[in-house]
């Protein structure tokens, strides 16, 4: 199991949290997603590419994640 944390400065409300969790959990291999402040932590299989996670967050928030 791998853990990846991504800073997402655009998170500003509970709806952002919910959307990010919902879309990331749809990725094959993602086991858990937690949002704390402006950071998203994803537990996933090592087969999940970090670039897919970041792209998914970008697509969800309509902004860039770092």
C-alpha cells in the first residue's frame, strides 16, 4: 500500500472535499481518501500512477493541484 499526499489550495468548502473523495475513489486501486485542510491523502496500490491522481484532482477542482 502506498500513500500519496497532494496539496490542493483550491479546497474551500465541504463540497470540494466530497467531490475529490468521490472521484478519487473511482480510480482503480485507490483504497482510501482523506481531506484535511488543503491537503488530500490517498492510500492506493503501488500500481496507481501519481500523475493519474493529480489529473483526477485537477479535473475535479477545475484548477491546478500541486
